[in-house]
C-alpha cells in the first residue's frame, strides 16, 4: 500500500497477558497480528524490556497501540559510537 | 592499552591490589559496540582456566566468523542486525561482515581497553610502544555487535542488552549514545540499563563527545555510570616550523617519509580554493592543485575528519598540512594517523600561524614529527570534547559521574581498516590510537570488573560509589584539574567527582548504596506515571500517593542543587561502612559563603562492617540571585564545593554543584 514501514519497539505489560496464552511470545504475536497481518517480529525482548520489535506502517502502529496490554509503541532511533 | 595502567597506578608495584587468578578471571565484561577482531593478540586465552560455569552466552557464526573464533578469553560474540537491515535491507556481505566481526575497529578498541590480554611490544607505527593490557586483563570478554558500517539502531542495541543480561555478564560497557538528546529516562539504553542494574550488572556508558558545551551529556540516568574523558601523561608532539623563525608544538601520528630539511611554501586553504565558504576546511574537491602543489597547507578543523583533510591536501599535491583546532577545543591536542606529514595545533598557535600565513608576503613552513613523549604534565586534563553537565533531565543529579583516560588511547584494532579509518588507507595495524568518551568508558568498565573481583558482593551502585568518592579533582600540588578547552580549572560539571583512582577505590571506607526500590522512588519523585514506571522497570511498582518523594533523597555520591528561589534545600544520605570500625568527621568546602552548607551530624561512628548511618545536608540560600562573584559559565551561574568524610585513613569525598538558572 506504499505506506512507509518503519521499525517500532513495543512495550507490553507482561502481567496483563490473557490466561488463554501460556507464553508471552505467543501473546505478542497475536497482538501484532491484530494490527497487521503481514508484520513479522524482528526481536522479542525478555530481559531488558517486556516486548518486541517489528516493522509496521504508522497506521498499523497506531492500531497496535489500542491493543490491550500495549504500553507504548516507539519508533526506531539512530544511535552513534562515541 | 599501553601507559594507561601505569598512569592509573595499576602497574606492577600495585599488582597485589587485584588478584590475578580466580575471582578476577571469572568476571565477564559485555561490550556493546561494532564487534571484535578475534585474531587480535589482545584476545589470546593463553593461561586461562575454563569458562565460568555461570556463563550462558554463545559464539554466533556469520560472515568470516565461526564459533572457533571464540575462546576462554573471548567467551561470547553475538550480532544484532535486524533493525539495521530493516532500514537498509540485507547486509551486503561483500562489504561488511554479517557476523560479530568488527569491520570498524571501535569495538575491538573498547573491548581490549576494558579487558585485553597482555601483549608485549604493542605500538602504532612505533608510537606509544609498550606492554598493552586491558584494565581488567584477567576478565573475560563477550562482545555484542550492535553498530554497523552506516549506523547503530536502538532495536538492535536493545536486543544486545537483552541478550547480555540473559547471558549473565557482570559488567556492561556501552560506548554509544542517542543522536538526539533524551528528554527523560525512557530511552531504551536507559531502560535496558535499569534491567541490567536490577540483575546486579554494573553499566558504564560514555558521557558523549559534545563538549565543551554545557548540558551536552548522554546516558545521564542515575543507575548508569556516566564517564567523561581526560588525558594521560603521554603526548605525540610535532613541531610546526614557520619561516619567521617561530615554531609551535602540535600533535601527529604521521609515520612515513619526512619532509625535506628546508622550509616549504605555505598557503592557507582559503587562498587555495575557489569555495569562499568552505574552502578553509579542506573538504574534498575544494582545493586548486596549482595553488597547493609542493606546499604546506593550513586547514581549519571542523566538518570532515582531520585525516580526510590530509587526504584532500595530499591528493591536490600538497606536501604537508597544519590544522588549527576549532575555537572551542582550546589547547586540546588529539593525535591523528595522517597520511602525509601533518600536525594539528591548539587555538593560540593556530591563531598565530593563521595570521602569519595570511599576512606574510612569502610564507614558508615545515613540520617535524617528534614521536612519543611521556611524563607530560599537567595530566590529566579534562578533554575539550568531553560532554558536560548539568544533567539536562534532572538538574539535581550531578553528571557526569567521573572521568577516565580517553585521549590518544592505544588499544587493539580491526584488520579490516587502516589506522586513519580512511578507505584509501591500505595500512593494517594491530593497535591504533583514538580518542573519545568511548575510550574512557571501557576504562571504567575494566575498573568495575577489578572491584567486582575483589568485592563480589558489591552492588553496581556500591562500585560506582567507590570509584567516585575516591576520585581526585586536584593535582598533587593541590591545584584543581584543568579543562583543556579553557586552560582554566575544570568543575564538577566537567569532571564529576574527578579522575578515577583505582588503588583508593578498593577500600573506600564508606559507600553510598542504592537499590532498585530507591531508583523507583526517584522516578516517583519525578512524578512518573504508572505506565512510565512499568516501561522503565518492567515491574509492577507503584508510587504511594500518601508518600512524599524527593530527588534529594536519592542516595547519590554527589550533590547538585538547582537554586530557583532563596530557600533551604535538604538532602539526606546514608553511608555503609565497608572499612573497619572508625569515626568519620565531616569537612565542608564551598566556593561561596552566600550558600550556607551544614551537615548533621558532623561525626559518624561505626563499630562494624556494613553498618549504615545517615546524615542530612542543609543548603541555605540567602537570595535567589547568584552570588556576586560566582563564576558565570555558559550553563548559568554556578558555585562548587565538596563534602568530605574522613576517619584519618579514608577520605570519602562528594562534589557539590550549586547552580542558579
């Protein structure tokens, strides 16, 4: 659809995982699928944060933000060596 | 590194300070950077015992990298590229290694600075020759490649932190920062560092190279140790000779055919270019060969790298180059591996040389490379580029925390790039000399590993406290450390608590400890809402609405007081006795009498180890206007001082920074 995809880091409230899921990663996948059929997980984070990274269009990112348990959806950022 | 261990007092006569076997080689330093060159001698595992049983990391294979490239020194190597490939598409493996292999040199340099094995006869083209070794040369190293040829992306960096925590590193060394300044503590290095701290992992980060401007820091969260850069007692002098008989000392790492033993025609780039605006910077394509051929060229620093300026001058037929420091870098002399006889000079010399080359009817010059000079004084001086406070997110938390060697540091290098880093530089070296807070950070990471090996029970906050309260901010003659940007005394906004002093940090006497809950209380004091707190801490912490939280109560080993009105500002601190029984008396030093600093109680008596005692500091500010003479600095009116506790054997010093905004 031409909309520019970008990488987003998604924070999830781990304690809000529905009981129907027995793994957080499956819950993350399901939440992501609700916002975008085609999006794939780039990373699942377990220690540094609870969440994942994925490629979405801005509209999909907005839609994901409305999913239960989603705390924030933040765009990719550049860093540099000092 | 060569020379730095001696400069830090870690040389042989202090060898007994840190055990060379056992505990010291069970500490694992995780380095988030551009990867590693595993063939470097700095990662030899000769004499190492088996990998610590607690280790869960791996050695990931990829372009030109297999699991056999790891060993009992380099015990982990991973790479994180999906964010980068999301932006640029799949890595072109003919151009960069889709593996932990370091194509840049930066990661090899920082990893070997922190924990490189001993290598005799290390040098760069003969410069800085000596026995190279990492600060914690017995520690193990695990590298997490998160930076790539073109960029570093936070989704990859966060994945690196995530994995390093799961792999069980003890120390995390992060010599990188966000391009844009963070406005709160929810940037992802900060969040990742919080998770690491919770697991007892010490996190040291570079403070950034955006100095000497104030408010120029990166990585300024209180659970991160923010490291600025200073010089050591070694220079690489080069003489700039002028036709009027004058000569000026600059710096250079040029190795090659010397200039002819005579003065050569000398021209300023501005007069050798047809680009009125940018010609003076010696950018590619701006020099006119007819005006440069056979001459020495003066270029102005800024815009492109100094080594690239040299490449431009050489390509235009120039025989040598003199670069004048950019104005705000003052007398700083970083040394560069130029491709032609060249030197960069400080501000004063630059002004004089520029005046000469522009006004003299027949200017001539030459350059003499002088090699390596040691026992240089005064040292350390604060590096001009080292980012400065105040802390722009929380002015009442003093940052940077401390400084460590970060100028002209020799350490291991990649085999994929020459020492200048220029694509045209076909030389290959085992060690290189570069500068930045990227270099000072791994020094502190290494020191933290040494302390961890001696005090495995110490928390990350305890380690940082020991490094800060024993740091020095004056020379042996009592004069304050100099800031090379101004050649005037540095301040705690430049050097934090001061320059690290490892031999003292082992037994600091008292420490300022902090727990996860203390940091959560700090976030509550900043009025973080529930979702922000969950984001930073992943935990289900909540702020107690009935409780009064204050930033001033964060048990930090330094004091920053941001004065917005005449008032009294109270700070509470709790110190833990890690020395023997003793009675500590307080001494308050302040530049200004307009702020009264009182400490209650004035004596703290300890009977046993791990006993805790609290004290309260009251800053009474008579007027909201800054004191008459308080020094106006770009960051506003500031006044400094210190609060020191001593039992006659230990001095537990904390800097005080008072600022009127």
